[in-house]
C-alpha cells in the first residue's frame, strides 16, 4: 500500500506517458501528494515486488548518478531506502521470523504432550535455521545505502555552506538517519530474540520461552 501510494497518480488518465527526447525530467503527483518521476515510481514498485534486477544496482546509482541530483530528490531516495527497510525487514521479516520460531516451539510442545517426548522435525528445524541466514544481508546492504546517501547530502551542505536549502536537507537527512538507526537496532533485537527462543526450545521443559523465562503450560492447553 505504501508503494502504491508513492507510485500511482490519483488520476492516471491525466498523466502524460509519452516518450520525451529532452533532458527535462517529467514528474507527476502521486496519491501521497509527492512529485515523482517515472524512475522513482518504478523504484517504489520494484521494492514492493522484490524486483532485484531493478534494485540490485542501487549502490552503483548512488555513487555515479545521485551526486548530480537535487537535494530534495536525494532526500526522497533516502526516505525510500529507510522506509523500505522498516516495512520489509522490521515489520515483515523480523516479525515473521519470530512467528516461525514460536510455531516451531508450539509444535514441539504439542508433540511432547501427545507422545511424551519432543521429536525433532528436521525439515521444520532446517526451515527455521535457513530463515536466519539471509537476515544479516538486508541489514548490511540497506544501512550502507542509507549511509552513502546521507554522506552525499552532508557533503552537499559543506560545499554549499550558507545555503538554506542545503542546511534543511542535511537536517532532514539526519532525522531520517536517526530513524534508520532505531529501526536497525529494533531489527537486530527482534532477530536476536528469535534466536534465543530457538535455542531455548531445546532447553525448556515445554520447549517454549519468552523474556520472563521458560513458559509453563497447563495440560488443558496441550489438549490433554
């Protein structure tokens, strides 16, 4: 929904989709009331649909083309990277990872109640384990992107010292950067919490653990 709001115009029939031969960048207003180019709109949709062929070269674009952009376009790109990380990794990836580990623990608890033992479902355990492997890469890649864009904006402030627009862009970039740091720490904390729950599933009698310790379940909950 966030991607659509930042990519679709409220009146699609009023947008000129024709090919342009001039260097002027055509922009249109989206549902979120932001003025974006077709390139930016495509980036939002590519993020939402995991189109790696479009987003894979983000770091190259930041180094080669973004220094020529205006500060407002750089701020918009920084916001796109940070919001994507927040929605995709923190509120989707890390939360689903915790749910997957919780499901693993509940399955072991139910098996122990029915069979008197907690057999290890190797397929499910492998699935949970492999879910942890790709968790580190998005944290690294999105943080590097955010830092490089912030560095470009900060460099622009120093080169245009005294410019009100450059100072405003730097302050806005710092605010977005702080938000990204908070989200990154939240992401690390949620992933670490899921890892501890997975380890504790082999140590707790009921195979379930939370921040208060091993969870004690009544027999009625375990369908006895």
